[in-house]
């Protein structure tokens, strides 16, 4: 039962950071439920970039970054992947001079500028009583800042890496794992036909869930993750052993993009940083593949083993959502509306202990390097000598072997 007369009239919704399957179902569910509860829903395009780009000198119905959402629109797009509201990696309290919107260019002159004052003013100008940001730890960490500045909001966690603190599940994670398993199995035919090592690089800057969980699902013999360094000779010996024990004479390793060699550094594809201070990762899989090939004769009676090397990249975050990423976004959206109707704010919807719940938005914590604090529990879930998951003693653990911290 709605309490319309006591509730705010307008809900804003945005998506930030990388796209994942499940965003459009969340937008759809928020919109349909909100409209039926008597609210107007405004979609803000391009995440936090859209918020700072609202121009109060223009009429509300003539804003380039705002769109009034209706049921027909979201029903048509809600089954698709990505985000029809589009996204960005803008951090509104650290905007480069080049990214400052044209109508604010006379106000800001620094190399990096804090536009939070304008973000708050713009949301108020649009009459947004509640904001629902959908994003990962970067997007939601700025939501914490807006909450502290007085904006009422309810966050929805999403990330294909599964590393937003405070929740056992993030939108996009299941589809990422599903795609990784599917693509790895598809590539087995190439590796097996030529009796090679199959080396697959997957996303995972600081957390190895997107490599560990597909390995749990049987996609790979070994995986290397950011939470623990690896020894390339030890990995080679294990891969040769796996290959020689396989009747089809191949072996598979999944490599998180943030994985590092013993004594080595993280591999970047570019030195350019985004607004959140992240350099673009990429290339560790190719380096590992080359070294596996070079070292293979040492453990394979002097014979070289060739490599099939593939970076899965955006393939695992593209296309339509799987079943879980169709169901969970709908549940998260409705939980967010439940909280709004009750007058709650400064919360993030979550799944903990396998149940839908919510936590304080402050749960989205960063470490001293500005990275998410949620990591694979190596001592419990990862064999640092065998480079594979630990399956024992999981009684009472979450369904997908993730924790909320």
C-alpha cells in the first residue's frame, strides 16, 4: 500500500562506472514500481557527469542529460544488456578542467575541481527528492559524499568483479562468471586440437572473484589472482602436469588482470589515469603466456608447449543478463523503493547471509590506495601453492563463496 501524499514526488536514477548486464532491468524495475507508487522518475544520463552537467539556466524539460522515464520506454529496453542511460567514470569532486561543463567554465580554474556544490544544486533544481545511483565502489563512494552533503539516496551495488563491500552480491557478477565459463569451454576446442596451454585474462583489478569463481565452476585448472603473487616456474610446472594428465593434452589458466609475479609489479596497458586514479590494466595474460611457453621445456622433457592466449575483456560484460542478473536487479530496485517509501536514506541495498537486506552507504569503504576493501579471503578460499580454489570447510558460507567485507 502506497503512502503517496507523504512521499517525495521525484526519483532520479543514474548508472556509473563500467557497464554490466542487469543495469537496464534495475532501471526498468525502479521506474515501474515508482510510477505505480505515484512518483515521477527522471533518468540522469552518463552517471555523475550528467549530474554536474545539468544547467539550471535552462528549463527542466530542456536538459541534455535528463530524461523522464515511462513504462513503455523501460519495458522496451529492460531486457537488454548495458545501460540505456549510458555511463561515465566521472568523479564529481575531482573533475579536470577539460571536463568542467561549459556553463561552469568561468567558475572553476584548477587542474582538478570539486563540483559537489553544483551537483547538489543541480539535483535540487531538478526537484529530485531521492536519488538512486547504481554503481560499483567508485560510483557509490561518491554517493557517500552526496549523502553527507544532504542528498537523500539509496544505492544499488553493481560490478562484474563482485567487490563492492557490504554485500554478498553485485549486479553483473553472475553474468560475468557465466560468460567466462562459457567462453573458456568454447576455447577448449582450440587448445585441445593443438595440445596447447590456454591462457585467459579476465577483469579483476584488486579482487580475484572473477577468476576464482569460474575456476570453482570447472572452467580452468589454475587461476592467479591479485590477492597473492605467483611464481611463474611453479605455475609452469603445474600447467605441464595438468596438460600431461589430460587425455586431450591441454591445460587452462585464468589470469586476473591485476595478478602479479613474485617480486613483480602490476601490468598497465596505459599510464593514463581515470578520475578515480585508476590506470588501465591489461597485458599480464600475454606476458604469462609467453613465459609459460619459454619455461615449458624445463618441465616437459625439453619440449616446448605452445600457447592459445586470449583476453576475454568486454565479452564477459556484454549482451543480455543471465537469470540471476535479471532477478536480483528487480529485487534490489523494489527493495530500494521500499526504503524510499519508509523515508530511509543513506542506505545501500544488499544481499547478506543469502537474504535481501540493506546496509549504510558508508559500507562502501576504500583503502589507503583508494581501492575497494573487499578481497578474496586467500587463507580460506585459495591454495597459494596450487593456484586453485579451496573447496573444504564451506559449511555456512554464502552461495557464491563471497563475503560482505
